[in-house]
C-alpha cells in the first residue's frame, strides 16, 4: 500500500518507533507527581521533554502543556480562553474547534474565506473591531486544502485589541516553522511522525486559561497523569520533523507541483486553493462529474491510500463543509479528493499514482 494520507496521520518516524520500543520496556513505575525517587526521575524526564518542545516552539517550558490529543489541545483553548463573549473563527476550521465553539454557550462568528480558501485580513480586522469579541481562533493551515491562513495578522490584530488568540497548528510541524505569536497554539504528535495519544498546547504566560480537565498536573491547567514515554516521543518527533523541514518541505512541494501540472492537462480538473499559499505536501483536486468516493475505493484497490476530505455516513458522502464554504458547488465537492504526501513519498510513488488516476479517470 502506498500511503498518501499524511494529513490524517503520519507513520511513526523509525527513530521514534525505536525509542518507544525500548522506552516502554525500560520505563519505571514512577508518577511524575510523586515525591519519592521514582517519581522525581519520571518528573525529570517529563520536564526534559517539555524543555525540548519549548525550544522548538519558541516558548518557555512553563508555557507548554501536554494533552492526550490535538483535539483536546484545541478544545482546551477554545473552551478555556476568553470566556463570556463572542468568539471569532472561520467556517473552515477543523470540526474539533467548531464543535468546541458551539459548547461555549456564547455567540460564534464564523468568517467565510475567499474562493482561494484563505481568510482575508480585512475580514479579520473588521470582526476583531467588535467590542464583544473575547477570543479569535484560526487554523494555521487547512487540513483538507493545505491553504495557509494569515495567523501572523491574527496575532497582531488580536493583541492590539486585547483579545486572546488561538491557532490550530496541527498540520504545521515539518512543513512550516512551528513557532507562532498567538497566545495559544495546538499541535498533535501523530501529524509529525510521533505517536497518537499525545498533543501539545503552548499557552503564553499571563494568559488566563480555564482547564478543560481539572487537576493539579500541568501547572493546574490539565489534570491527569501524563504518559512520560509518549511525551518524550512527541519531543523527539518534533525535533526530527524540524531538523528535516529545510530539505523535506521543498522536496514535497516539487513532487506536489509536478503531480498537479500533469493532472491539470486533463479537461476540467481543478486544484482547490491553488490561488493561495499552501502546504507543499497537500493537493485537493476536483474531477468534475466523478464520484470521489468511488474513485477513492478504486485507488484503494490499486494500492493507494488517499482521502475524500469529507465525512461518510450511512453510505452517503456529505459534501465537505470546507469546500462549500469556499464557494465550491456540492456536486464538485463530491468530486474532490485529497492527496497528502509525506517523508516516505517518492517520485516513483507520485508517478504511479498519476498513472493510476489516468487509467481510472479514462474509464469513468
């Protein structure tokens, strides 16, 4: 199987897999909150992992929280920051952000992006000018289209108006610089070669955050005993992703661009988000008149794992809310697939995928 769904989850980096295999065998019983020797040893390892993460994110160690997932990190920020007023966000956020926003119990202003999939800075500025706004949340890059959002403008505008800002940066590490100026930023280890089951939330000191899970751990901001081994694995994966980014991101961009150029020779094919800056590993393609779900299944039978970027329920594919918010018709949304490359993706893989697509599309 040629895996081309890295925006959904990345394979474990071999070095991280080796670390985990050894660490789980050797891990002691100590709880990082215990004061005895075993607990102090576990705490030292946890603090070490936190410091490694903080260095890459441009934060102090005290500003880094470990969570059980990227979704928990996002929900913690959305439900714990700027409570009591209107939340400004976009209509193309990840469902974990939009569902958490709905639970705030206060108004939520969802801004729609331009047709390129990128939110306009003017729209952000106008929304943040409202006196009732107490939180602004925005993705760094969209998981379906790869379109990069103006998070620098978000942080600047929000700080000027005294409004907390949150960035969902789950898709970023290894693809773009991982440090952001926002007050809170969320990450997920399984998106950058780490294990599932551990997320990160960077929160600027002095910003009031009410915990989603009460407890004394993580400075009182996230209850629950952390898995020291998973936290160490997340730190290692983040270091490896950052170290490879300078060479890996341009390599994947070149593969993606060549792949798209070849397919755009076919009549009617479009690339969603092509007019905006995008993650170099992501391609969301529309093949008008083609059933994307059937194409995905056919590609799976050919040995390629890709995504439709939409939820399936009861055998019926729901058009992607992200594409609909960009002004894409429901019919074209149902004819779109997402391909996301990763470190294991080779030029031969991309060539084979293109040829398989040509064969399948010629039959349709």
